[in-house]
């Protein structure tokens, strides 16, 4: 980050420690920083201090820090706003963007991320004003749940695309909630008063896909008794969700591309083009670049659909969200008329060890099944072991790396206790951190085949932070670690 010396920044947070950390980091970059802890002080300092950038928490002692952001920006159009919040939900991300915030960062945040956001906000064109869509948006019953770093990135992307009509490609394994993402974009966006229409390419016979998408005229084929509107016409003015787009046959891909380019559809058996206005959101669990290489997917269609990609993480890659999701689905079962049940702490811990091949969909089905099968109000680990495969749900076993580290700790502790090492030699915390951290980084990278984006998400750190640590420890991100390693 290259600081713009002398630029004024106002930081608002009722946690004094947070204020100090942010202020010191920004002052070292040459910024003028003032900190306050309430909405009232924020209003006063915007007038007195005249900041060019406002960094504000949401939950403040005297109210909701987001409520008057739109009014502040309307009154001070040159002011950029970065929102920080521990309420890491899609609702918060969407509200922050809808109110005109330049960026939203969930707590705990990485100072590198904050620094980059500050730099970008202050460099941004003054022409970036409050969106016309900053009015009230629906906030109840939002379908996406999770506070992991991976889901925060999904929320931020959704918040940025709801006020435009760019094509979206949602990528992720089966059961991760791709249609829920599409529905969230539609329901929170400018087309929410118009239809949301979904079609699953993998569930329709190849010979009927074009008729389903574009409609057909009476007599166009055997069984076509009346003229029928296709999904494009049904979604007029709204959103068309093309699920499992990777299963679409090549001939249908060609016609879909023509429709996306022209904005017109022609029914099967028809001759008159029909003008359509729809937003396209596509999704797949397949590797589309691999399909391109194999000649099974059109390259021009891929780039037309993949304007803004959204990568949904698998549930095993966000295990911290499992308890939150499980509680939600148990509550949902009560709303569906089933008895209220809860998970014991041991059962919750075991759920986080499961591999979740069916992802969120599998977890939802499991909670419904457990609600019916459990005789007690509290669901224990025994029932989980009966319902799920023991091979996939087992107690954690120490790896070779863990065994090596445990032995190293025992050895070093014995040496320091018996020999009476000097104070400089007995800093066990730093000593262990220097040993554990490189192993953790190397093992995580090995698990994701050297993919630094995935590794950073799993570790809950910024990608730039990961890169710096790899350099410090001289770790090759593509070289698998020696799992028999033991510190000297």
C-alpha cells in the first residue's frame, strides 16, 4: 500500500483497542487519524475533522452504525466509507453496500486487507456516489448462513453485484447452495419484483432443452398441442437461473449464445423473434475449463456467462459454519412441525469431523432425520454414529506431524526444567510458533495441492499474509511436506 500523506481518516469503534491498532497502522503510513467511539461523536467529527475516509463499526453504544450512512454520504459525497462488523452475515454486507459503503470488512480483519481498502477508497474517483438502489431491501429469511472467511468473500461479491445486471457464474460442488446464491442475488437486487425462473439442464432430456428454454409453437413437434412460453419469456424482466450449465448439449449452447448476444428468442417452430430482458445466472459443479479443453463447452459462451464468478466453498472447507448451520436446520424442522431438538457439545464436535460429501444439503437432511429419530431432546454422538458411516465420523487421530511436535515439546520442556536454561532460551511460545507455523502452512498447502487462495481461506488469513509467511519460512507452495518431519 502506498499512503497518500496527510489524508484525514476518522475511525469509529467503541473498542478502544481496535481504534488504537487501526490508528497506529494508518499513522505509520502517513495518514492523519482521529478515533471516536459513538455515532454522536462520529457526526460531530465529520463536521469538525472533515475526514476524507470514514472507517466505522456497525454495533455502537448509541445505535446501529449503518442507519445514517446513506444520509452522511448524501451530505458529504466526497467521503468514502469502510464498514467493519463482527455481525458477519449476508444482511450486513448487503446493507453496507446498499447504504453506499465503499467496502465492507468482517471482523476479525487483516490489517493488510484494511490497508488495501483504505488505499483503494482514497484513490477512487469522486464520481462514485450513493447507488440509486440504496433504499430498503428485504433482510428477513436470508438463505445463506455462515461466518467463515470463505463465506464472507461470497457475501462481499453478492453485495457488489445486486445493483447491476452482470452475468454471474456460480461454481461449487453439489449441495453447496448455488441456487440459494442465485435467489439471494435476485431477491436483493433491482429485479426482485419480477420473476425468478430456474431450469436444471441436467434434469431435462437433450431433445427438449431448446423447447424448455425458448418455448414452442402449436404443432412444432408431436405433443405440442398449444403454444407454450419458454423459460426466457417466463422470466421476462427478472432473473433466469441456468443450473448445471455444464450439462447443456453443444447445439443448445450455440442457440443460447445467440440469444445472449441478440437479446431475442425464437420459439421452436416459430419465425418471429421475441425481445427478452432477463438477467442470467448460471451454475455448475463441473470444471468448465476442462470441458472447454475437451470441446464439450463453447469458449465464447463460457466468457459470456463468467463475467463475475462466485466460488461456493464445500462444507468440509468451512467446518466452523457447521454448528451454525445445524442449529438453523434444527430450528427450521420445528417450523415444519417437528419436535424441537438440540445437539450436545460432543455431537456438535463430531459433526465438524465429517467429510460432508453432500455438503449443506446433506447436513439439512441429516438434521431432519435426527429430529425424527432422536427420542431425547438432546441429540448425542451415539445416534450420529448410527446414522452416519463410522469411517467418515471418527475421533480425531494424531498425525505424524502432531506426534513429532508433541515429542519436541516434551523434550524441550524437560531440557529447560532440568538444565535451567537462560531466559532468552526459554521463550517457549515463540519457539513453538516458529516450529508449528511452517508445518501448518505446508500441510494446508499440501491438502489443497498448492492452491494459495484455498489455503488462505482455510487458514482464515489474507492471501498476501500467506505469501509473506511462505517467504519468511522459505516454503515452496507446490512441494509436498515431509510428513515425518520432526524438529531438532
